[in-house]
C-alpha cells in the first residue's frame, strides 16, 4: 500500500487558502523588497479593507444575495483616508445607506482608522522631542515608497496646525482639571521664562507622595496679582485651601503674599538652594566657597528641635560677620532667614526633609518644559508660551515618580497641624517658632 497522506494533506491545505488571501499576497509581493515594515503595512491595509467589508456585510448582508432582513444597502465607494505611521494615506471607503432612507450609515472600521487623534498625538510627541515641523517627515517610519508617495498631512503647516490643536487641548485639560479629591500636603510655585514671556507654574504633592501639575498663568513678572489669580483658580476648581499646607517657594515676596491671601493655614518654607545662590551672588569669587560651605553646614545640622537655636545663632553670626565687608550679602542672608529653617523646625525625617528643603521638584518639571521648547525661535504671544509650557508639564508628569520620603508625609501633615494649632487666633502661621508646639 502506498502512503499518500502527506501529499493529500498538503494539497488539501493549498486548496483551503481563501482566494482573497492569495490575491493579497500577490499584491504585496513588491513590498517585500522594501523590508518587513513595508510588507506589514501593505498587509495591514488589505486587512483593513477586509474589516470594512465585514462591517458592511453585517448590516447589508452578503454581496450579491438578497436579504429581506437587511437594515442598509451598499452605495458604492468614495475617496477617503486613514492615519498610518504619522501620515494620512488615501483609501477607498465603502458607503452604506439605511434601507428606510434615513441617510448614511457609518462603517465602524473606517471610523476607527480614520481618527486623527493618533496623528495629533504623534505630531506632538515628535515636536516635544525636538523634531522641527520642517523635518517631521524624516522622523517617520518607512512604510514603503508607494504609500509614502501618496500620503499627506506631513507638511510644515499641517504639522503645525496639529501641534497647536493638541497643545491647546493639553492646556485646556490642565486648567480644567477637577481638584476636588486632591489632598495636598505641599505646594511649590515658580516661574519659567520663554523669551519675553513668563509662565508661573504650580506643582502639588499629595499625601501619597504623587506630584501633580496644577496650573499655570502668563505674565511679565511674578507679581502678587498674577500669583493670586493662579491660586484662586485652584480654589475655584475644588482644591481644599482650608487644610494646613507647606508652601515651598523661591523667596519672591509676591509668591508669599499670594499664598497667605488664598490659603487659610499656609506654612512658608524658603528654598535653601535659592538662598545659597542669592548670597553667593553678592560675594566676590574668593569668598563664595567658604560662605556657601558654612551655610550648607548650618542647613544640614539636623532636624531635632534642640538644634534650632544653635542653627539660627550660626547663621546670624555669619550675617554679622558680613555686615562690614559685604552688607548686600548680609542683608540677603537675613532676609527670610526664619523661613529657610521651616523644614528643620517641622522635625521631618531626613529623606523627606531633603525633598522639601528646596524647589528641585518643580524646577525639574520646568527644565523639561524648557528642554522641549529649545527649538522654538520665535515666540508669537503669551498664548503660545502657555501652550508649550502646558505641553511640557503634561509630558513631565508622565515621568514623575513619588517623592523621596513619601512614607513620612503623614508625619508632615501632623507637624503642620501642630504648628497651626500652636498659633494664636488670627496670627500668621509663619511668624512663630514651631518649637513652641
């Protein structure tokens, strides 16, 4: 007996291949010479055609067969386009009309592939990554010469329009975000310059240690009115301003005044790194190193309450030493001295104290905003600065990690509550030493 089962099985498998698949393989054979990606794109486009035909058959019934239960009829095809790899590619889209004359019936598969949202997101990602509108096509993946030649929406103006639309959306989402359920224990406020435009941004840290971009406003300077408007906007969006909160600021008086006006019980913490830089700027080169070393030693003296008096005495002594030789440096050191010691007075664990002794968290977000906008050569107006800044803040938030020492944030909340409770009724929460608590 001759064994023919292998041949028979092979022949059966060959005959079982659907005709449309064989035709598709013939049509995409040319793409194989351009690489696997071009081959996959060619196959994917044909799969999309089959998916659209399946959607049409679902409502119109099989082609060429009468179906009395059908709810729609085929109405030919027309020119359409789909999003593919950051570009628009022309296709023939099927048309379907309702049987009772109710008009056009959408084809779900085409509606899905026709969406421009992915195209806008990709354009935004490319431009935030440093790719200019002129060089946008260079950053796209190769999809085959035939598809590339017929594609569109890759011109400078088209990409610019998509980027503007996406950044406006990012700005709207950021400024419209509901803050009702946000439980903040700390807030940081700082400014970032884009040419002649200043954007003041706010970053919040919740009780779990998660960082949240909160809002931004545009102006010429960090004045009290500008910052007050930013903070009032947070309150109107549902942020609870009645709980004690630590506000870590760079030392600008306008920021402190606005925070004290809007929040019921703020505790101001001055950024120690900003204070170091301010004092250094008033000193000659030969004195900057030794003075900075003494200040760092004072700021890192520890967080125990019994060390507070020694720390203040050390800084005051340093200020007096500079009175005669460099009064500007002495004055800079004295100004806001009490607020630079806030984190130490709260007696926080070292890991959390290291996070909150400076505005590094918000400056890290700001540096990402600057980096993404480095290729912009001409800033047309303040709205453009807001859009770019908002897009950078949203991009930065995707890279955020919880702050170091986040497990100790409940201890911060308790320390803030003790501090506020120790103040006389109507007194400023930042005028009395917390060690009294």
